[in-house]
């Protein structure tokens, strides 16, 4: 004969041990990075990987920093199609 073992979920344990009624939302949650897929030229990737090796900053972070600088400075791309 099998006996069923009653287990508590993590949520039940947390709710019993802690009072979350006064908890607030993380004010930085909106600022978290989002994962995207982007196609980059191999030349661009190699450039940022070289910069990463020189600065000890991951190349994805360097690309993000560069793009963030463009946003903050309000840079516009000057593209003309011939």
C-alpha cells in the first residue's frame, strides 16, 4: 500500500515564513536588459572583440555601451542610397 506524501510548495513555505504584504516592486526592473538576436557584420564583431580584449569588458557590453552613447547623444545615421 502506497502512502501519499504531502509536500509544501516553495510558495507556501515563503508565504508562511515571510510577510510580503508590504513588498514593493523592483524600481530597476524596467531597466533590465532584454535579449535580442541581431545580425552583425563579422568586421563589426571582430572590432568589438578586439576592443574587449584591450579593455577587459565583454564585447556584447561594449556594443551596448556604444549604442547607449548614440541614444544619449541623439546621434542620427547619415545614410544615402545611391
